[in-house]
């Protein structure tokens, strides 16, 4: 049973975390209202705007959109993966039951984070496959791996924002509200088209959005032009994650 | 009281308010080993709040809650405890096996998936998704999740609400088997027959206070009543003043009298109304006993 643990009064915690993540992943993969849009949006958009609309082999746009739709995919998987499911779990009592059970601390949130990261990695890999296979973007293996890693690690600020929304909204309102955050933020961060095609005010506002910083990191790896220093982008994203996570944690402690 | 029983936890002077509503108003509650304790009360009496405090889901405003000598919020304390709440919100897309496997992993010495499924009578449902199950089957899955960790103490918050009679009795059998194996149970219910069928001890909560405590027999004896019905012209206002009569009322042509000992009242009714007919005496059940208890309290409060 539990031969690895020295303490007979405690279960094998690694196994708890693993099963928690596995359950969460299987739950969401079988939830079409989550899995289909989260996977399909970035891929279909990439095929339309990154491949079909690029007459010939315009590697620059295909390259740009490979990076930006990867970020877009990370946003969707994390915002919806946290926001909607946390709102549902709060409203329907699953979170209460989990808190009453001897679930190890953090397992609930870690499971959701890992679930979202698996989805993001899947989206990133499929985008890379489309870019290389269909759009003929040239990419080294190291570049592809870095892109996947940046997409996956970039989940943190969106996860924290999603979590906070999930602690504030009911299960019915959460999806609509998240769309109101998700789609405008993606557009205003230049994920659908480069910011130089957008009004100056939008360009000036862009550094507010964590997804703009995330996109700069991804664009840098994909070989497009970027603004700002990488460490600043990372710091900003970590800061946003910390702020929203703190707000959400406080809300969860107080209200449940 | 069984001298061998050990105190497992409980509430001491627990007070908990939600906004202006005082859900618990100074409740003492002891959970003892080898015991099925039924916490009875109407909706809003404070049963679920008591459970929340005992499980560490909420902290008392005053007083204290403890489990196995620790704060209920300590994970070590809750590793001895299994839980079935009223609202489970279990993800519908997970299979029963996945859910049980996960719940088992939280405990140091769980029964395991197969054994807990067998105990809850859901062995044939393991590979079904939770959302595809009937209400009764879902309840049994929740019961399996509560017992799968080989807990020393199980909290069952209104376990059979909404179940049909067969499903309810199946769950009662499962609870009895669990108790026979040495698990202690705290059960909340608003079904008296459930408390009567399962519990060694009953605590009646009303408006956040303990208004009665004892064995099921003691509780019903405390408030056992008889109801006399007859066709009579006697005025209920008059009958209500007779010694030994709790209450008298008119239901259409019938006079209804509630009392503790019916024989002297029947004798007097027959003596005072020679035209009396359709006499009928019934013992009030536990349900009426319970109603009498909570009503008396409400009237005092009013």
C-alpha cells in the first residue's frame, strides 16, 4: 500500500498530487465545453490567419502568429480551466467536500495548474507541427521546445486571474465574464494581429496586459521583433500572478 | 453510557453566526467511539453548521471544536474522518473508480477501491461516469467516498434525503455494517425513523440550541402523546382546560384531543357527552414527539 512513506499515519503525498491532477485532467478532457474551444480556437485561428491567409510562404506572419496563438492558447486553457471549474466547484459543493476530506494542501490548485499546462503543451505542440509542416516555418528543435516551455510556464498569471474570477463569480456567470477578459485582452495584446496595425492608444496600453509580456517572450524565441527586456516580462507576469493569487486565496479563506 | 467509549471530538459552547442569523447558539456535543449519534432538527436548526465546525470548514465565533484532540483544520485529525455532505458537487465526467482511487489516496490505511465499492454496493458501477448515475447510485458513491479511507469516525449529513425507501434501507444496512466493524458515526437527519433505526444517541437541535439529548427511547418517551379523535359537541376550549389535556381542537365535526395518558380523558369525554361517537385513540409517533419538542421551544422563544 504505502511502503514508501516512513510515517504510517500519513499517506503517500506524491500519489495524492498525481491522482488529483489525473482526475482533474480526465474530468476536463471529457468536458466538451472546455476541451473543444480551448484546443480548437488557437489551432483553427492559426490555420485561418497563419496559413490560409498567408499567400505563399510568408514565414514572418506565420512565425509571429505561431508565437502569439501559443500565448492565446495558454490564456484560454488557464482562464477557463481555473475560472469556470472553481466557480462550479464552489457553487456545487465539490470544493467544500475537498476541504472536508484530508486532501493535502495545495493539491486542488496544483491539479488544475497541471491540467491546464498539459492542455497548453498540447496546443503548443500542435501549433508547432502546423507551422513547420504546413506553413513551412523553419524552427530548430531547441526553438520549438523553448516555445512550448514559455507557453506552458506562462500559464501562471492567467491561472491566478481565472482563480480569482472563479472565487468571485457564480458558475453561470463565470464563462461569459471570462470571455470578456479573454478575447479583449488577447486582441489588445497583439495576439491576433501585430500592434503596429492598431491605434497608438492600444499600443501604449499593451504593457498593462500580462499576455503582452508573455507574447514578447514567445515572439523572441520564434525570431520576431520584440520590445522590452525578457526579465522585465517575466517579473511582470510573476507579479500579476502573485497579486491575483493573493486576492483569490484571501477570498477563498474568507468565503470558501 | 458505555464506560469503554472514548471521546473522539466535539463542540464546546460553540457559537456561530452567519450575518444576523445565529446558526449555533452555545452547543455542546460529544462524539464518542462505538456510537451512532444522530443530530436531529428541522431545516435551519443548525445541523449543517455543527458539521461544518466539526470538520473545520468554518471556525466557531466562540467556543471550540476539536477532532481527535486537534483542531479540525489539522489534516492529521481529518485523516481519521470520512465525510458525506448534503451537496457533493462531484464532477460528472469522472468515473466512480477515479473518484474512489483519489479519495483513498488521502488516507494512510484506506480500504481500497474494490473493498469500499463492495461495502457501498457499487461494485458494478466503478467504470461508469458519476453524472450518468441515478440519484440513489450517486448517494451510494458519496457514501463509498466517505468510508473508503477506513475512518474511525464518519460524518453523514442527511445521507438519505431524497432517496426512495429501498435505497434508504440499503444505505441503512451499509451504515449498520460499518458500525458493526467499529466505526463511529455522526448522522444528521430530519427523518425521525432514521435516527430511531440507526442511532444509540440522539441530540435534538432547534434554533441553534440543543433542546433534548438521549437514547431514541428516552427522546420519544419524553414527549410520547396520545391523540383522541371523536364526534362530539363538546367545545374544544372547555376540553383543553381539563387536567391532563395538552391541547384540544376541532377538525370539522371531529374533536381532537392530545394528551399524555388517554384513559382518564376518554372516560371523562364519554361521561360528559353521551352522544359521543366515532371514538379513536392513536399513539403519536416519533415525528409528533419531535414536533412537540421543537414547537414547545419555539413557543417559549416567541
